[in-house]
C-alpha cells in the first residue's frame, strides 16, 4: 500500500476544543510522553505478522477519525510490553526495576498495592493479560516467571492480588471510575496500567498532532491476526529525541492494536507495546469475579488511602495542577518552555538548597559526578542525565530541565531561563 503525503492534523482528536486548548495540548504531550516513558507507566509493542494485507487506501485524517469513532468496550487478550529506555544503573547495581515489588524487589510480606508493581514495567519485556466489559468491569494481570499480579475492577470493588506474597488489597472503586476514559481503561485502575495499552498510548500521541508533527499512513500490517493500517507520527523538530511513533490500527473497528516508539538515535524501539492475541467478544462474567484465596492476607486499601491522604493531602492537591502547568508548590514551581516535541519542563529539585552552586559541593556533587556528565553554558554548570529517550539537566543551583530532547536543547532552555 503506498504511503500518503505528510499531513498536519489539528482539531480531529479533541472534538473541536478551542485553539488555546489545542496549543496547550501540543506543548504538554511531548513532556507528558517523556514523563510517562521515564516512569514507565504507559508502554506498548509491535508484533506485525508476516505479509501485508491488501486494504482500501485511507488518508491520515480518515484513519484518525476512525480511531476517534471506535466504540469497542468488550475485549480480551494478551499484551506484550517491551521497554528499552537505556536507564542507567544506580550505585550498588540497583536498576530501575529494583524498586519494584514482586520478583524484582518483593518480599513475603510485600503489599499488593499497585504502586509496588508498576516500576517493573520500566525495563525488559513483560506479558499482560487483559479483559474489559464496559466501564464497570476490567481485569489486568502481569504474568511473572514464578508469580502473577492481578488487578480486578468489578462494579464497586477493586481487587489487587500478588500471588508471590499471597497478599490481597481491596478498595472501593471511585464513583466516577467510568468517566473520562475510553476503550476499557477507567479511572478505577491505576494510571500506569491504564496507559499500558496501545489504545491509551495512541490517544496521547495523537494529541501531539499539529504544526510540529508529520502524520502519514504507512504500510499495512498483520497484528495479532488482525488486518491493520499503520499511522506514522514523526516530529519535525530537530531537537527531539523521538524518531517516530507507529500505531497499528484495526482496519475493521479502529482500535489501536500496537504502539511503537523508536528513538532518533536508532536501535530497537524504546517503547514497544501491542497485542499478541485479541478477541473482541464479550468476556465471560466470571472473568471479573474475585475471591481472596485461602490464607491470603487482605489489606484495606481505602484505609491506607485515607491515611496517605491525611499525610500528603497538600502535596496531592498541588499535583493536580500538573496537567494545566500550574505551579507545583512542593517542587518550587513547574513551567514548560519551547514548542511541540522540543518542549522542556523546568522545576526546582525538591529540597534543593537555594544558594548558588550548592549542589556542586560536598557529597551531593560527588554523587552527581558519578551519575551524570558535567556540562556548562551561559546558565553556569550542571550535570546531564541521559536515557535513549528522556534527558535531564540538573544545574548546580538545583534547577531541573527535562524533556524528550537532546543535550543542546536542554542547555538552550537553561541559558534562556537565565537571561
């Protein structure tokens, strides 16, 4: 199938929101993608089968409209998540997954809290089994070598079960759990697992469409046995570390089946998430039934959440301003500079001394020297921390510049901020 000419896409995905809002989205999404990738809370793979199906020609605009109109809410299948961000190991040999629960960092008394599991998706290859039946019933399991971790949302109940520690956590689903999301990824599930599907990743990537982005239709493909079109999203800006994003879209129903993000530096995909098996029939009702296994320790997640909210309520309230780029008081302010894929987020490192060059002194300076490379500019000096996708510059006065941009873009942002 021949490739279409590059297309600039604006307004198709956001349902006709104001131009001011679209501009904010174009600024926000590249930084959001950088943050999600760095935290590995939303990732997707590419599993094209042999042969390219012969499908009717479609434009980029038409394919995006097809995705937006898709209303599939019942499905089950297997998703493989592969993440290769090139995250550096921390002193002592601890990697990004070392803070996770389960096999990489769990212990017999480990909590079944989702937060203790999500960092396992930060590197390597993982298998997820998923099922959805509308906004009130979902199931996601992270399949491990010796233990599984399962989240089940069924009506008013959300259950999390870690088979390795035989621990269960139960929470009451939020009243608005079925609002604001699509394709069977409601608020009742943790944000990280909402984003660990091709559908959610594709939606976020499409928000970035605008004058800084080329959107085309690539070759057709077979994904999980289904005929698919491939939407190719390419940043036009030279300073972006993103080479391209490829989204495979089910030709029959418009559901994104895979999402592949390749860095500009080349090599394997940095984020590769997709269905290896998918069925759009309604899952059996007992798929979403859950009874704590005999002998399992059951934790009250509502009580734990209330306790955490009591201790950190102010910080959580401040964090709500993140999506609108409001100041985050707990982080000394959060601002975004630049445009599109070369947007850079700027914030003050939590707890950083206010005095000039304080981070360069003493033990803090030695730690920074061991983790990052020294850089200088009109802003002064600092340390650069790099992955294959996300880079961060920490200046000696404690200011952090981060984005899916190259070294020169970060230095330019720091220089501009000092003028």
